[in-house]
C-alpha cells in the first residue's frame, strides 16, 4: 500500500520561514562573542576589595575602630611633688593615657600614671580639661580608676573584650598619647606573646601579660589595647627598651585581670589580695637541699610568718636557727611549703601570683608542707593581705 503524499506548503509560506531562520542565525552570530566572554572566568583584580577611595577591607576596619574608640581615650596629666636637695619638694609633671569605662565618668588607667600625684587632670578630644579624683587603685596589678564630672555627651564608654582566648598573631591596636604630646595616636601590630611576666610598681611580678609589637612609647601607659573589632583586650602598661622609646616590645595588662580587679576598686577603693601569711622564706634549690637535707629540691623554706595569719593559725612554723652554706647565711628549721592545692610553690613571687590569679579572700585551700622530712597537709582559709 503506498503512503499518501505530504501536501506541499505554499511557496510564500516557505519563503517566510526561511527568512525567519536567516534572521535568527544572524542574531546568534552577532551575540556569540559576548556569550563566550560572559562564560569565561573573570580575571582577578590587581587590587581586590578596594573601594572608590583606594581603601581595602583591613584598612577600613582599622579606621572604623579608631573612629569609634578614639573619643573614649583621654590624656592624663599629673602634678607630683619630688624632693630637691636645694628647694625641698618641687612640683613635677607626669603624663599618661586612660579611657572611659562608663557614663558615670569613671576612667581606667595604670597606677604608675597617677602614683603620688597631688593633682590629676583629664583632657578629652574636644579640648576640655577636667580635674579628676582617684576612686581606687591597686599597685600590685598596676591599675587605677579616676572619676570626672563630665557631661554625658563627652563620655563614650569602651567595650571590654576577652583576653582568655587570645592567639599570637592576631591584630592588636593601641590608642594613646605618646610623650604626652601626640593626642589619640593609633598604632597597629599583632599579639607577639602571651603570659609574660613584668615587674609591677609594687616590686612584685605581674603575670599573664600580653606582649605586642604595636608601637608603645612613654605617655601611652594607661591607654587601651584593642582587637580588630575595637574591643579592649588590655591596658598598655610598659615597654622594654634600652633607650626608653619604642623597640617593638610592648606589654599590656590583660582585660581578664581588669575584670577581676575593677569591681573592688569601684566599690572599695582597693583590691583585697588573698594571703597565706608568708613574710620571709628561702627558695629551695637542689644545692640547698643537698646542704641541709630538706627532703625536697623545690618549695619555700619558711623563715617568718605573719602572726595570726592563716599558716600561723594552722600551726606551721618558721626558722628556728641559722646555718651558713657557702658564703651565705640561711635561717633553717622551719617547715618547707610545697603546694597550694594542685599548684607547686617554687618561690615567693610564684606563691603570690598563684594566690592572686586563682583565688579570692575567703577561699579554702589545702596546703602541703614538709616538717622533719615528713609530708603534712592542712586546709586553711585565705585572709586579706595587710595593706
């Protein structure tokens, strides 16, 4: 059976269809280069993430931190009476930095900035200078809190961050008044080290210190050290420099210490330091142990306890006699303090740091000690260190 023939389309319709196809083909040819370019991977920009002003994201973040925090930073000047051979006590001026912590006018700075000051003045960014009063201070942790009567619109409190999870290498930003001349100067760097120890104004070590290479000079003391979000992670406190100027090694009191001490300074004017009662002691070494047969290569050989202190009430005893070892005189016969809870005692500074960083007045601790070669333990309640 033969297939029926397909009916032929009219000639006019066939010509119109051919013309339509020709137009579509010409349009496809014209747009092909543009389509190919859009599908090709974009060439990387030589200056990625740069805005119309030539600023990249990192720069914009630092600028934002400065604009937000600089109004909180103040310049502190002091009048201190210093002894003079010819004229008795003569006034001398000191300078440092500080920062606003609340809308009540409280300002945080270092103790050494205002130490022995007869007068304290605080200058704000708008040029206003106000007399400040000392609310509280703690030489052991190099902290002081001032107060000024300023209008609310001048008080821009900072935001406290967290120093417990800092990492070496993360950004550090300092704002202060170097040499008391260059107000609200910003310097940047990184966290260079953690858990350093420096000697504080009290003569005792301050532990847990942040090290940074952000440029810090005289006059920066008391200013904030910030993270990349503009939160305070420390108080810039000291520099290590033979010349007294920036050498890339600066130190800051961690904000964790500030948070621990600050409430007591605001409420009581001082910080109650926990205390066991050791007044004098010898650091035990392997050589001292060999010479005196103490029974341990480490610990504190107690020389004198404060009367009525926790260790004194617990029955521990200090030296009973003298002994000459080499060319030194040691006071011997006392107990050897070994541990406070799980913390080994290595020297007197270490004992004070352990109590300072881990305990509060009123806490109960278990103390282990040696007497006559035998180990003993006793539980005591920490008292407040006499001022």
